[in-house]
């Protein structure tokens, strides 16, 4: 599919996501709404993977690049952060490790539990509540 | 000279130059700590400081790059779509994982802020550290935080997640790529996801799903604060 078409389609979806986010009663980011809209368009078959493949691959492969200006923005709150730099760093490090561990272990635990339930059902030879 | 800095080409060129330098260093050292985003941000800040270039000048071009964060988040839908069978099959574990993870993130941040006697505004800015930037700005404003601090906390968390994701996977003995992906997305949002994409397609898609889910869960929890 032509590049201009792919870019146009993607920006169009983002525009609709932004528009919906403006009219929602709760604050919800437009970019996440755009992701949901694009998913629904792909799921319903209105948009085919080919329609956005090259542009999407470019964005996904270079995603980190687009965060550079946000990262440099740390300078904006530099004074506030500077005075509390040590506690803030400790909090960021500790909570990130805790969050990662809690999430990973929950996902693995629930999957293991589901597998065990499925197997015990299979053993008894009959499905039950 | 200021006319040169104030041109949009300056911010864009500096970002590309520092990022490609980061990618090059990353390839040479093959070290996770040599994260291209981390290197690019540090180099940009150093260059702006050394040459006394105002941040506003950098943002003339930098803002144009930030515009692409929207489409970059939106195209995660493509990863989710290509991994839809997995999402359907493991919906419950993924949902519970993001709920538990988001709750742990917010409560541990809250408790640690209390331990360090940080004020209410700073605490409110730290609660949203694990969700993606647009969510963090919206939520932290609602609960009395400082948006620029919230964004800084989000970026620091994201870079940390991206740098240490492979290490954390080993530390917690995460064997399942679905669990790894959900954990990366829930703990370190889109920046972490950029690393998850490198680890594998399943990891990337699950991390992408977790960004949205963790964001929504965090919004819901913040309503009760």
C-alpha cells in the first residue's frame, strides 16, 4: 500500500481518537483510544494489515526514539526533583521491581492454576462446575 | 546563533544524532545498560547545557517528534491484533496480572513516599509512574500532582524498565513470554514496551496490551483516592 495512504490512515485514526477523548466525561488519553479504534478496524476487517504494515513497522521498530523529547523534559522539573533526587530514585527503582515481580508472578500463577484445573477436569472425564 | 537553534531542524537532528549514537554504543557494548534512549536523553541534556541552548529551542523540533507518540501507541493495535489468539486464551491471567501489578505499583509508591516524608503534591506525582505519559498527566492532575514531575517519574521508570527488563526476567525466573510481556508493560509502559518488542513478538504484543489495561486500572483506582 502507498506510504501516503498508510500515513494518512494512521493520522486519521489518531484524529478520531483525539476527538472522542475531548468529548468523554472522564480524562482518557486519545492515543490509547486510537489504539482501541485501530484494533476494532483490524478486527472487523475494515482495515487490512497490509494497509498499515510498513508504517506500523517503522513506528514500532523505532518506538524508543519518539520518547527522547519527553525524556529531555526532565529538565523542566529539574529543581523540584533535584531536592529529592535520592528518595525519588529509590522509589522508582524499588516500585518498578515490585510491580514487575507482582505482575509476572500473578500471570504465571493464574496460568498454572488454569492448567491444573483443566487437567483435573480432564482426569475426572466429565466437565463440571 | 540562536536563529539556528530555534529552527525545528535542530531538535530533530540532535535527537536523531544522539539516538543513532546510542544505538551504535548499544551494538558495540551489547550491554542492556547502554540503552539507546537513555544515552540519547543524557547526550541531549549535556549538549543543551554545555552550549547553553534553551530548552524551548530544542522543543521547536522536539515537539514534532512527540507528535508521533500518538501514532506509535496506536499501531500497538497491530501487535495486539496479530497476537489476538493468545490474548483471548489468556485473558484472565493478563487482566489479573495488570490489576495486581497496578495496585502494587501505586501502593508501594504511596508507602515509600510516606517513608521519605515527601509532600502530598510530590506523592501524587509518583503514583502514576507506571502508566504511559498521557494517562500519567491526566491522572496526576486529577489527584493534585505536578504534571512535569509525573512525566519525569514516568520517563525514569520507563527507561529503568527498558534497561533492566532482561535482568528482571531472570531475577523472577519468568519462563512464560506472556508473563514477561505483561510485566514489562504494566511496570514500565510504552518505553518498556519498546524493549519488549526487541525480546519477541509475543512479549511486545502482551506489553502493548498491558499499557492500555494498566492505564485503565490506574484511572479506576485513582477515582477512589
